[in-house]
C-alpha cells in the first residue's frame, strides 16, 4: 500500500466515500498521512490486506464503525494541559474578559474538539474562580463539542479517576470535585452550565457570539484547506475582541488577517479587527489643528531614533561617540557611560567589523561607504549578519558627524543561500529531465512542488510539528493500552507467586523427605524432610543428577524404580532399603516412587517420597 492510500484492491477514497455515505463522517479534510496511518493500524489489527475487504467488513459488522472511529479520533486530553498556557489564560485573559462584562451579561465559551471534557471543566474552574459561584451560575454558558459520541458520553458523566486528575491542583480538586467511590465527580451545581453536543467542525455550523473559543490540538489533524474553512467559521463565531486558545502545535502562520496573536508562545489569539480609515486615526495633523509644538517634534525625533529596529550610532567629527539607539545598545552592548568616549577606545570600533578605516575614508571623501558580509556572534551564541552603512552627516560642506547604520541581513542571507542551493538542485533536475520524455511531466511537477515549498517553508515546518504532535498522542494512547496489559501481567504474576507459595508450603509441611526429578534424573525439588534425612541443602541438590549425590542412599536400587516411573506414567513402586542418614546411622527406609504427569497425561518426571520405618521385609514395586 503506497503513501497515496492506494492498495491492491481499491483506493482509500472508496473507503472514505463509504464512511461519508453510510455514517455521515467526512474524513477528506483530515491530513492524509495521519489518516492513512490510523486506518492501516486498524487493518493490521484485523489482519485485513485491502480497503475493499475492509469495506465488506464494515457492511456486515455494524460495531466495526465504532472501532474504526475510535482508532482515527485520538482522544488524548487532560486537565490544564500545558499548565503555563493555562496560567496565562487565568491571570491575563479571563480577568480582562470578566472586567469587560457588566453583571448579568452572558459569558459564552466554546470548547471545540473537547474529547472527554477535561478542558471544558478546566475553563469552568477558572471562570468560577474569577466570578465566584453565584455570578458563574448566572452568567456563564460553556458549549463543549466533539464528533466522537463515546467521548461525549464519558464527558457528560463528569467523573474521573486518579490518573485523569493528575493535572488538577490540590486546591481546585478540593473545591470543585467530590469523591465518589474511587473516582472524582465535578460539582453538580456547576456542571449544569456545561452543555455537551456533537459538532463536526468541517461540516456543521459554528456556535455564535462566543467570547472565548478553545480548540487545542484539534486543527493539527486537518489539512490546510480544512483548517482555513474551520478558522473562517471560528472568526464568525467569536465576538469582536473575542479570544481563540489553540494547542502548542498550532500557530496560525498564514491566518494573521483574521486572528492576531495576544501571546504567540502560549497560542492565545484575538479576533482581528479591520484597520481604521486614515481620517479616523489619531495623531494626524488636520486643516484646523496645525502641527505639534517644536519641543514635541524634537521628542518625537528622539523617540523615533531610539526605538528604530535598526542598530545605529553617531560619532562627532573628532570621532567621539555622540549618540546611539536602543537596538545598538542591545545588540553591541553599548552603555550610556560610553557617550563622549573616542570610538577607537570602544570594542565596536573593531568588532564586528573594522570601522576606523572606513570612518577615515568617509571623513576624507564625504561619501557614504557600505560594508558587506559583517558577521556578529551575540553572547547567547546567535550569529547575525549585517550590512553596515557609514554615512557622512553634512551641513553644506561642513561635516557634522558620521552615522553608522547596521542593517540585519541574516534572513536575506539565509534565503539567498537557500535559493542558491535550490537553484543548484533545479539545474540538476533539469539535466535529469532530458533523459526521457516519459519522465518530463513528473519532473515538471517536482519543479513546481519545489517552488511552492520555497514559498511555504514555514507552513511545512508547522505541518511537520503538528504531525509529530499527532504521533505523540498516538504513542500516549498506545502507552495507555500497554499499561492495561502490564497490569494484567502483574495480576498473573501475583497469582503464579501464590501458587508457588502454596506448593512450597505443601513441600515444607510434609515431614517425609520429598524429591522431584525430571526426565534426565536431575533434582527439581528437595524439601526440608530430605535435608533433615540426608544432610544436603536444597541449593546443593537442585540441578544435579540424583544418582551423583553423595548421600547414604543405595542408588542402584533407586535407579531401577526411578527409570520405571519415568517410562511408565501409571507406575507406582515401593521399596524398603537400608540406608545411612546424615548422622551416619543405619536406618530402614521406606521409599515410594511414582510418575508425574500433566493434565494431558504427558510425563513430567518422577516423585520420590522417603521416610524412616522400623526394619521389616522389603516391598516390591507395583
């Protein structure tokens, strides 16, 4: 089966069409690589080799739809997942949301792709903390949606085990959950504000007038086209200045026109607003307002120079440092104490580039000089590349000073090298295109794909990150399954230990000497009675040949009955023997030898039981 989803007996599109027509689930908007991997995982579990065969299975087994959906829809969630992001939501976003609402105004929250509901209950806790229980009950309405009916049913129960409660701080656990048997139940009075329902983000209409929309680690499962449609619906759903809270793998790199970042690191965004028309922008001079005062203009020039994102500084005609902006201070470590110092005494005069010779050239020629390919390694190890413009500041023919402007060309340089590398790849590809006309169309598509990859590098990196996050959640789901298996193995091991302890207690409780041998006549078991009789510890006897043991037992007679027991599963023999015990005394020994067999009747060895008896006639084997 190839990466496009084509198998030996049909295309994956046939399966997707069947799912859409039979159950109303449209998976065409899901990322194809992840979708194929999850479907193939289910086919491998059932040992089915083709999509056509699996469609037949779906038609005769209605329960298989549920199993397939549970495989595709990975339900990995948790309370306050990514705690740092939730802390920012609780400390910055929610207080502003509450402050902007008057008492009685509704606060509407939508948790899209809620899975088993932990994130819906998490936001309920934060809102209850900010509003208090009374205002929360009267103002808040939380809508939690998903396409997985089983996950929604679990979410409606609002009960969680100890493992699921790990992310809940102790204070929240005490105030918002009640202990029931071995599970925790969310407070019943607050639970009424949360409404769970099915909603397909690709097909169904969005919920409207939403103040806070939470959709974490859900968009990453969809392709770019489906993501754009969903985000368009989100933009419609959220009120002006409403907030969108995404997962750590989702960045909206190409959707800044509809959602702008409030905290990009924590993936918190705000619904973007249209720019104000020029006539309504503040601070612009009007026909009647005139220009600002001269001192204000001076302050504006100073602030504009200081806040420029390009590092700049100016020296006097005598080469003394006159002024520098904030970017120069941050980049090159300039300090206010450096003002008035000769440029030659400062590190910046020779690092990252030799500026003194260029300064002398500009002062003598009164013409600007450009320095290219200037490398600068910052203290944190980051390497930047600059293009330095050295410009004379003239008042007519008089030199007022010289300015140094450091243009950061790191990105351009990187792109240029990437472009050169890509161009080399394109040249190689063009040569290969000439080898055969049959490959012409395929190679042209590869060239077009390469150009598109250059234009969408950031989006591809984002897609890779989402794919890794998807795999991580699949691994977490698999880990949960392995934990269940491990627990079952632990229970089996405990049962086996109990059986072994029981058998050991039986052997210990028998006063007679008991020896168990295998088919090779090696000692398998040697109880305390045998130790007392022959003076040989179990550790010394087990694993050795019975006939090789140096004890006072006449082995020639023992060999005969032992061989009979090993060859005949019904054999039971009894002997009376004279032997020498561990104290060196001659004793009369009663030895009973019988075959050991399992439930199937197959031989497992022989059992020898020995006890001291009064002297008498020797018994014969039976």
